[in-house]
C-alpha cells in the first residue's frame, strides 16, 4: 500500500482551514457596524487538531492498538468491541487492516440527530456484535481474519460544517496512508466530500471509483444560502474539484422527486452510471445487481462505497433525516455490499445519515450495524482468497442428505 510524507499531510490539511477562515481577526478589531462576525482565531479552543493530538496527559505506552479491557464493563465502548488506536503510529505498529472512524457531523442535514450515529453504533452490541463467529452465509468470521480497530471520533466544530470538513479529510487521509481501510460512521452525507477526497489524496485523483447508495443524488450545485457543502452537495464538490471522474461514479437506489430533469442531464453530461428504483421495479433486483457488480469492475483499480441508510425503505430505516418511501430491503442490499467488498480493491466505506433520535424500534441501528459487518465480511473474504462475491458456505445451502 502506498505511503506518503506525514508532514505534507498536515500541511495539506491546514490549507482548507485557512481558505475557509480568511483573515486572522480578533474580537477587538473587526468592524461591529457591518453586521458580520468573523471568528476569533486566538481562542485556545479554535485549533481542533491540536486538541485531538494533545497526549500530554496520556499514560506512557508503546505504539499499537490497545483494548479497553475491563473498562467495557464500566461503560467504555468501542465499535464491535474492537481494540482502540489513536495515532498513525498505532495503526502501523499493529499492522491494522481496517480503522473505523466516527464523524459526528449533522450540521449539513437541516435537522440534528445524525451526529449521534457513531455513538449508537458503538452501543449496538450483544447479539448484533458479531465478527467473532462465522457469518452464516459465507462461513467467514471477519474478526478472525482482519486486524480492525476503533480509531475514535473526528473532532468537529459543532457550529460550522465548513470548519469540520478539513479535519475529517485529514483523519481519513492518515488512515489510508498507512495502508489501512478507513470505515467512516456518520454523521450526515456531507461527509462523502472529505471522506472520498481524503482517500483520493492517497491513491490519486481520478484513481478511485465510487458506488453511492442513496435515495437522493446529492449533487446540488447551489441553493443552500451560499453554503458550498451540505448533505445534498458532496458529489458536485467531488466532481467539480476533480477527485473522481463522473464515469467512475455509480448511483444506486434513486427515487422520489429529486433530481429532476436538470439533475439527470448533469449526470449524463458527466457520464454517470445510475440505477433508479424505476429500473429495479422494471427489471428486477437480480438483473440490476449484476449490472452494478459489472460496473464496479469497469473502472479504476480502487473502489469506495458510500452508503446512505435512506436508500433502504423507511420500513427498515425510519431513523434517518430524509426518508423516502419505496426503497430497497436489507435482503437485497446485504449481499450486494458484501459482494462489492469481496470482488473489489476497497479503499474506503462510509455509513451515513443514521439518526437514532428518530429510530422508533431500533430497526435502523440494527440494519446499520449489519451493513457495516457485511462490508467487513466481504473484506475478510477477499483476504481469505475468496474472489466470488456470491460465494456461499455449502453447509448453509445444502442439507447434507444424500440424493436417493
């Protein structure tokens, strides 16, 4: 896996912050009569990155992942009860395959709650924890194959989606630079911009393809009170800035009333490939799933999967900010996600728009948990030498009774 100079990583991360903030104002010097209020960059809490990397009070230890141990019983949680890593040095020393990062951003969705997504997934333990036992369909236990860690949460500015973007991108970039696969748990879908850009920073612009599961196409160019990033705009930003080619972008599950004709024209002009629920209803899921798998292999060497939980029908995922009736089912989606992560050189995965505050029956969290584990199972299948995403454990599909 490629590695890059970490000092360049930090420099690149700081540039977007400077662009967003502009001049270095203090409260005493700006013109209070024009109505604008710049940020106080002298505030000790302004530098989110230094807060994250302040290890002055940490106990001394050698680099590498570590387990919370008995602290699990005291309420200290991690994704899937995994060990914890805090720095790139931990990832490298532990030869980590997958690092799961929380990104509690919900300023870009218009309603709060998705910021609790990482916390809710960490809490979804018990029978949902999985990983230690073989996946019944495949016979592969991802925890026995992969070295995976909880990489904590990205620090964010809860009052500014723009300020939160660069540091998420930096954390995704530093995971990918070690050769580990970043799995990001959101948070709203604005995260697709820093997540995909962070991966492309490591693997190269136009070298990563994206499969985007969503009820909405999320490629609005404007119309959000002057904001250039929200949960409805990440794809436009990625294409406009050249991180991903439109021909390497595949949309799955679009439905409802957006986009209209203008949006579809924009996707066609940029050579997007898309699969609406209209196509699925007309041709059947099996046929469309085969097209998606073929298209995933018809592009660059690296693949990123962006999964907005609202691609599922609200019957299975009511806990999201913008539910849309008439969506996919878990039975359709699980094998496709597992197959994509098995058959392709996956370099990143995100699960976004999970809002546990409006999840009445724990259904959305349960399905989100299993979606991430389907991806992890697919990665483990590939590492185990299984290249067929449709592989099934013979013990689960054959009753063992000999033919007469």
